């Protein structure tokens, strides 16, 4: 955890302790921009980027691509265009994704091999690769910070608010890097696994597509609400239950406390296994089966065949004041991209490997061999 903070997050919002005054001030500054209302204002930008990205794939007929990698490039562009309102090209999105990959691999190496690792300044290739990657991310973050487009409207953009804040350049740059990492890494894995689940389950694919095709021709952000697309919502939730990008949460105990009869001293690191919680047989019927229906409204009552669950049995974004502040951004990007793909009729995708993808944990959850799919024109 300390290496993630040191090598990637810096003094970014996600790395700071709750009792840190900078964290409190940043939380107050950022919160309005992460609200569902504010995210809805970016609907057209998200949809346009989704349409352009999907359109770029249709001419690659009969080609096999690594869909996970392509989605990571998409997610990088999406967070920049929609949330930061800074347009970046496909090539720049790809370059930034490569930088994040190198930084994550370096951080993972440090974590796994601690304490038998050489200092960052030691002249070895691994350190050079990391320093080059983090340097490129900082250069881009500064460019976005100072060259982001000013908007003439009543309320500030996120970049304007950050630029006008009291903090020095390093802290501001760290916030932008945090947004790129958090907003791209987790969303990309969620969306990748949505495609895996759709392509491996034709019955689920058909049901999601039928619901989406019933939306108005000029569908808008309001059409993404759960009451209008209940099965899409249930599907994406079930993907998060079994395929979340985060398997374990770490929290510091702020006081002495007893948990399950065990004494936990103040300052201790407390780990919560989301992976286990989402597969707890006491809370979930057929916990290892992929069943989106369990999240439909009619199946949430105690007398349904899926039973009633504890309120904290489902925690894909964490809980409490340190829960994921970007969950509405991630959800919007995932649902808009899926809706855009399933409503087009130019091509479809087919899994190359019918086996379950092999998972690896490298800071976050990734697929060891990506998600190879074949593009098939209609």
C-alpha cells in the first residue's frame, strides 16, 4: 500500500488520510463534480467518444484483438474527455495507458519483492522505465492543468476549480494523475468483464440487448436510469459482484476496537476481502453462479428465491466516507458504452478462448492474457 502511494498516487486525493486537512479540503472541492447530476451533464461527450471508438473497430473485420487493452485505451480517453473536458486522441490515450501499465508493473514488483528491492535512484533499467513513465504522465497532467479549455458558464469545471485552488503545482498534478489511474483502471476492468459475461452467455446477451433496443432512438442520460433499464442495471451489478477490479480494501483503525471478538489496536491496518464478501454462502444463493436476476427489484424481498441479504454484503465501491467517489462516472461510462455497442448492427464480437480468463492481481485486478475476441461483420 505504501508503494502504491509513493510510486503512483503521490499526494493525490485517494492516498491521503481522512484526518489530513488537505484531504478534507480536496473532498469539499471535488464532491460536487462527482455527483450524478454533474456526471449527467457529460452524457453527450461520453456517448460521442463511445460511438467514435466503436466505429473505429468495425473495419477490422475478421481480426482478433485484445479487447481488454482496447477498452483500457477507451477508458483513458473517456475520463479525459468527459470528466476533465480535455480532448485527447486515440494515440495519446494509448500512450497514457502504456505509461500506467509500466507504473503499475513497477509498483507491483516493489510490493512483491519488498524489502529486497533497490532504491528508486539506483541506475537499473526497471527504475529508468518507471521514471520515464511517471515523467510522461506528469508532463501530460501539467499540460491538461494549464491548457484545459475554459468554459463560459455559471459553474466552474473541475479543472478550473483545481487550477484556482490554493495548492501548489505538485498537489494539483497528483490529483489529475489520480483521476486518470482511478477513473481508467477500475472502469476498464468492469467494462472488460461485462463483455466477457455477455459473450460467454448468449441468453444474457440477448436479454440485455432486447431491453436496450427498446430505448428511444435518441436515447439520453435519463434513459440510463435503473427503472428504464432494470436488467442492464442488474447485469452490471452482478459483473461487479464476481469480477470487481478491487479484491481487498485496506483501512487504518482510528481507535482501539473489537471486531469479531478480536482486539484491533489503533493504527492497525484492517483488510476487508470484497472477494469473499461477494461469495459468502450465508448471504448469496448460488454465490459462484452468474445470475443478474438476483439484483432485480422483485427478487430483493426476503421471501424471494434469492433471499434477503445483509446491507453490507455487496460493497463493490467500498462503504462509508472513503467509498469510491468516482462510482457515478464509472457507471455512466460502462452503461453508455454497452448501450452504444449493443444498439449498433455493423459487427459483433466472438470470444477466441472459451475458457474463463485467468485473473492476476497487479495493484488492481487484470486479465493475465487479456480478452482476445474476433470481430465479425454482419
